[in-house]
C-alpha cells in the first residue's frame, strides 16, 4: 500500500478542552499507482488528514504509513516519499520561478547537475518553461498552481498528496492542471481533494468520502455511480450559453432535446439545464448556426459535489 491510514484520530486542542475530533477513527488506504479523489464537505477533515499524512501535523492517535514509512517514527523517509501541494499553495512571491524551484530542490538535498536537470524536467512537465524567469508574484493563479505542482514533483516522489489543486482556477487553467495531475498519475500514487464532480470523473480510479472526520464511502468510482445515482453521480448538467444579443424567442433553447430548464441570467446569457448524460453543446451550437445567432460563449458548468454529499451523508453537513 502506498498510503495506509489506520484508525487515525485528530483533536486539535492539546489540553482536551475541545473534544471535537477533526478526524475520527479514519481508516482507508491507497494502492500504488491509483489516483484517488478525497472528498467531503468543508470542515470534513480532508486537509487535516493530508497534513498528517505528509508529516506536517502529528496524529492524536492511529497510524499513517506512506510508502511503508510511519509518519511518526520515520518522518524524513515520509517526506522523501511524498510530494505535497498544501491548500492555498503557499509560495515565496518575491522569488523567481526557477530560483524557488532550485531552493526547494536543495531542501531535498539535490545539488549540482542533478538539481539543474530536475528543475528543467519539472518545468517542462508542468508547462512552466516560458514563465521560468518570472517572479512568482507576477504569475496568474493557474501558473502559481503549476509552480506548486512543480515543487511537489521535484524530488520525483512515488506519492503525491494535493490539497484542492484546482480550486479557484478558470476553466482553461483547470483543464491544464488536471492534465498535469493525470500525467503525473501514470507512474505515481495520487491522493487529491476536490469539490468538483467532473474532476473526480476525469481523474480518479477511486473515491474516498469523509464527513465529520469519518469515512462515509470508499469505492471505485464506477461502483459509487451505480450505488448512488443509477449510473450517474450527478443527474443534471448545466450549460452557460452567451449570445451576442437576447434570443428572439427563449423557447428556442427550451425546445432542444433533453432540455429541462432555461433561465436568462443576463443580456444574451442563458443557463440551460439537461440530464447529465445528454451533452448539449453541439445542439446549442447548431441552433445558433441554423438561426444565424452569434454564439459568443458556451461552457458546461462544473457541478459541485453537494448533491452527492447530501445523498451519502444524509444531508448532514
Ligand atoms: P476540510 O479540509 O475537509 O475542509 P479541515 O481538515 O480543514 O477540513 O478541518 C476539519 C475540522 O478541524 C474543522 O472543524 C476545522 O475547523 C478544524 N480545524 C482545522 N484546522 C484547525 C486548527 N489549526 N485548529 C483548530 N481546529 C482546526
């Protein structure tokens, strides 16, 4: 097992005045080579679990093994085995990209030619080549996220632990970062947290869902789909279509096959809802072409996992 979490409990208050457990007797494991989505409502205990698994916080009780090393008795071996992208991706904004990565590499005792080679490799891997001479503070959020991922990959660890790697990114940046994670996942074990259902669908072999520090589901994605959604974890998809001007008749959208609701959200902007298995993008595009309407934007909205959490946790947030 690459990550083995056994009866893990964490209480933040050291003196026992606060008895609430951020993580409560949690047990699950991640097998080598898997990409596992780690899900749960805000405050469920995901970040706490990840901080413990990367050696940044001690557990109150229970054990965590990463690549066979115990986080409490062998923390240095754990840090060598794991690349960690913390929530909010803390970076030194005044440093240049390459300078920061060389610094991070030296913390992993890389030096000389090996350091230069690894920095060049990860810059390439995350698509940061053209930005490597910029200050981190000058980069967009998407590029900063790439710097965080590059830092996590630098010492070529067999395990990656990524805490909400795509939160706050725009759709293009999302797609790029997902691709980096997917590629990295070909030869690494990845545990990452997210709120976005499409991300789980796009990346994961398996999902682990927690609520109030406790396990509520641990299964392959396909199994979870059949168990909870008759084949679909999310039952509806929403599209945001933007035309140059208001439609002559909003019923045009409503009449497309599968459409269950249309709402005008602004000048020429419509939110269109349909079952998740009916991809409406081509139909909307054709409608625009047939009617000579200028379509200036069309995207599928990311679905949050709230509905799934509600089903799994009985609405208990
Ligand atoms: P998630 O990542 O799933 O949103 P967290 O692990 O951040 O959840 O938080 C789990 C619980 O632990 C929450 O109730 C949160 O308020 C609490 N918590 C997190 N960090 C601390 C801290 N440093 N001190 C005290 N309580 C904390």
